[in-house]
C-alpha cells in the first residue's frame, strides 16, 4: 500500500447528493466533499447545509461528467472516494410505462456507467479511475438495490436495471486445480466472516480523502456528501442539476466542490483544483469485473477497493407509496437517507465488498435461492411488500 499517499488529504465525490442517502453521506464524511446531482437546487441545499454546519470543504456541481472531472481536479483535487449513488425510478404497472420513461431509467441506472445520451455521467469510472490506479489508492462505492436481487411488483423497468448491475458485479468463479485447497480457503473465509460479524471490522480513516459522488444534489447522494464531509473528506459533488448540486456543496462548506462539466475535463479539473480522487461513490455496476482486472494487472497488490450497496426502500422520494406487510413492519420499514448513508460509509471504511440495507437481504436472497422456484415465489408472496403505483 502507498502509505505516503494514505497520509495525504482526500477528496470524496458523491453523486445524488441533493437529498436522501447521498445528502447524509456528504454530511458524514470529515473530508472534502464534492456533491453531484441532476437537481441543482437540492444539490446546492446539501452543500449549503454542510457549510452551515461549519464544514467548508464542500462543493456542488451539475456539469457533464468529463468537464466536471477536469474542473474538480483543478478546484478540489483528485477524487479518492467515488460514491456513485444517483438513480431514478418510475413506479408504475408494466403497460403504463412510456418509452421515454424506460429510456430515462436505463440511461441513468445502466448506460450512465458507460455513456449517457443526455451527456450526464459520461464515463464516470473512466474519468476518475486513472488517478486511483496511478496512486494505487482509492475506493469506489456503487449503489444498486435489493431490486437487483429480487423482482418487485411495479418495478418492471427499475428492477431489470438493478439486475444488470448484479450480473456485472458477480465475480466469475475460477476453477481451482486443488479442490482441497479451495475447501480450506472457503472454511477460512467462513471463520473470518463469523469473527468479523462478532467482533466488527476496523474502519479506515477518510479524513483528507477526495471523494467524488454522482447524484449529489439530493437524496442519498446528498446525504453521502454531507456525511463524508463530516468525516473530514473533501467532497466533489457531481449532478445534472446545478442549483441542487451547489446547494449540497454550500451546505457542506469549504471542503466541498460542485461540478457539472464533461467528465474528462472534470477529472483534469478535480486533479488540478482538489487533488487525486481516492474514493469514487458511483451508482453500481462493473465493480467485480474492474476489481478482478486491477487485481490481475497489479499482481494481487492493488489497493483500490470496491463496494456495492443493495438498499431496500429508502425514504428519498422514489418510494412514494410504500407497501409493507403489517406482520413484518419491524423489519421492512423505510430507511432514512441519513441512516442509509451512515451504513454505506461504514461499509466503505471497512472495505466490505457487498452490503444490503437492511443487512439481512443478501443472506435471505442467497438462502431462498437454494429452494425450488415455487418455494421462492411463496416466500415473496408472504413478504408481500414493495411499492404501489403512483
């Protein structure tokens, strides 16, 4: 590990920082926080709120990704933590979705990780990953959804986009010549997991990190930007909505930077103005593939970590009419953006690869898939929770 670089200040970029989880994450991090959100107004609210808390290292942006990357690099520095939280959803029955709604959901939730027809989130990873590779240091957090694990009623457009992320994130298990060695490895990791569950994991410091968050203008992205800033990180806020993005940055204070430029221009600008991004908070996808690629090309010595988050229902405004089984209310209540952001940051600081919120969802889904499909359907019908069409 590049220990010298660990001691340098870090910048955190949070997408979707205008409200919900993104806002709470921006509040939590004690670092320079860059808030990024398509809603400029609420993104700026996040930034201003963080600044009012006495934390001045916050910046709000809404420009196209490559321009934002260059601008953030210049004004804030290289992003060291990228929290890609931005995402949209339309809760409707399958036949009531318009083609425009379907295109918008796919553009933001899937295509955004490669390119976007509307110029937003263009090659986010390609813009900020190079500086992490150069420094051999950084962290990328991607938010998927429990909807990427189990299909839900009225999620016929949203759920497939999250299933796409899950498929991209599943590691391709390689054949092991020595079956006994593989068995011993599995047993060791099970014991390690039990130990960590009982005694907890060490949370690494993010103070001084440069965290880039997409969708930082509102919701989860805004909360992420705020909480990362509270932890001492420099936060780069990226959002299509300039007003909300700047509000997020203003709320955080001096360690937040708001951008909306084209992504490669943004990467250069962030490097010049803030420093190398070490944590990239993204909206999920590609994580395992890139992780394996870096691990192989760096001969198992890569210090760039990846975390994928699967939240259930979060009170960010996307779940306008939640449906919760009365018998399971204690387990299935909507999570607040603030609490969700706290759990995301904790998972990132503990280098956890995959985490669901609430935490039981990953285990429940894995366990349910051991049974026949009809049994899985029965479990889904029993849970009988989700969202109603608006």
